[in-house]
C-alpha cells in the first residue's frame, strides 16, 4: 500500500523540532547549463533542474540546516547545555552545529581534525564568528580531546553532549529529507514534470532520504549518488539500508532501502576528501558562467562533475528529468582559492 503524504506530514509533526531553515527551497531550471552542453554536442535530457538547498538561510545555507532542526531539538529535549563535536577542518556539519547552538543558546566546542596549520577560513572561520571554541588537532587525538573537554565541562557543573555518540545523528538527515520529498513532489507536479526523475547528489543521508520517500510513495524517482571521498560502496549501501530501516519503523512506513535502490559513482571523488580534481574545477566554472550558480570544491562541485561527465559519456537516459540537489557547502570555496587564481 502506498504511504500518503498526510501520513508522512503527521509523523514529522510528532517529532521535536527547532526551526533553523527557510523552507520550502526553490526548484529552478538549469536551461543555460543544458544549452552549454548541447553546444558541445552532448545529448542531454529535455529537462534539467536544481533543488536549491543552498538557500536554507542560516549560516550561508545548505542541506544540513534541515537535518539539524531535529538534532538541536533532540539536544534541548535531553537537557544538555554544551555540545562537543568532532569533525574535519572542511566540515559543513561543524558550521551548522555552530549556528544551531548559537540560535539555541548552547555552548559549542568543535574538535577540528587535521589541516591544523591551514588558515582559519571557510567553515571554521564561520564557527569562530558564531561563538564556537575551536580545538585543532590531528585526527588520532580527536576523541581524546573531546573526552577531556567533556570532563572539564562536567566538573564545572555543565551537562555536555558529544555529538557523534548519539545514534539519532545517524538518522536525522534521512528524516529531514522525507520532508524534502514532500516539497519536491508538489514542486514537480506544479512544474508539470512527467515520467522518470533522476535525483543527482552525493553519497549521504539526503539523496538516500529522497529515494526512500519515493519508494514508499510509489514514485518513479531514481537516485545517483556521487562519492566525494574514498570509501567502500558496499559499506555505504549497508549503512543506508540500516538507517532507512530505523526510520521506516519510526514512521510506520512500508519499506526501507536496499542495495539496488541507489546508483553510486566512484570515479569523480578526486584524490581525497577535500581535494578537488580538474573536472571539479571545470564543473564549478562551467555552472558559474552558465547559471550564476556557485558550487563548492569538496561536495557539490564533485557531484556536478559526475553529472557532466556521465552526460558527456552518454550514460544518462535522455527521457529522464534530472534534478540536481544543491546541498550547499559554499564557505569551503574560499579554502581553495588557489585553484581559481591564474
């Protein structure tokens, strides 16, 4: 039996929530990018769209604004007063937690891993501006630093919370993108999009959440996820199946995802996490010149390089409508300025 939109709305409404984002985000055409590719002689679908989750608003926007509406509420429900986070120098997640903590009146410590001598710019600079206490350390000492902060805050009478230790963190993004599915279904109907839709994004909770929504709604929505860092595809698919299974149980949904529900591309991830290759730089420049749309070198630039590469290779069904998920990440563009300076 197909799950109704009303059922999903009801279940979302039952969860604690702390509003952070400007929703709904726009769905826009990519007509000039499409024409640029046609001028190259590339066969392209009749419609190419972009879901502008870079416009969620808080702290330069991005898809994680949706995720952390549920997580900040979860933290407040638990009575915590201090959040301790562990993540990489390039982390968008670290920026959103800083913003959410500022809005909610929580103290915030970010244990920033690796690149300890890199300039304070991009996401880490924004963390500083939003009141975060920054602790820069090599990755192997991250947990030790976090536990030391935890002990200090506890000794001072605070109630600290180490973010990665909470299992809810693993599913909040999937939950947030069930709501995005509601938005997109209505937006695609309004735009009179017919036939199969292929959502194009990054390996993670967001693209999985959309495919999960479609599967329970009986929609012909397909999903391609581009890797942005090294990792085992089978592990990603296994974790995704586990997360969607948990959310299916929470929301009384029919089914979760399995390994056949997502197409994962490994060839566009570049040399390492946070390191763009020439195809990523080309994609950022092409989209900027064609659409006035800014992508970032760590995430959406890699995703777009995959879309452009697969179109050029003739591996995308021209009868599908492409919907690119712009998940934000813009502050990290400035951490790679050297790649754009002649």
